[in-house]
C-alpha cells in the first residue's frame, strides 16, 4: 500500500478538467423527451367542447334522502298506537286465561332431581 499522505488539493486539481464534461454528461444522461404540450392541450380542449364530464356529479341528494327516510320512520313510530305487553296481539282471540301453575309442584320436582 501507498503510505503517502492524502492531499485534497492535488486531488481537486486532477479532477478539475473532468468536472465540466461530467456535468454536461449528467445533464444529457437519460433526459426525457419534451412532452407534446400542444397536442395535449388540443385533446383537452376537444374533450371539453364535446361536453363529456371528466368525473361523475357528486351525489348531493343522498343525505337528504337519508334524512327523509329517518323522518318517515320516526313518524310511523309516533303514529303507531302503543300496545301494552299484556294485551293480546291483533288477530288473536281472547280466550280463557291459561291456568296458573302451582309453584310447589316446581319446587318438589327440583328437589327430586
């Protein structure tokens, strides 16, 4: 290996002539072609003249429909007559009440098993 001391001044002098050439090459390397701006604008203007929308219109009616549906549901709930849980359902014949079961029979059965 070379044990000579490293001198940055010498290194920069050796690279100095290469630097402008490298910069020029870097600017030209993989340079994309110029976009066809005029053709793009012509296509945009033609599409706008045709009247085709670029995106669908926002659905502004959806919140109003949800609010109307909620109001109808609340209205139906308010107008429905209240029925107590003990009352028979509509269409059921009010017959004789079911016989009451003796609680002692249940206790006796529970003790046996």
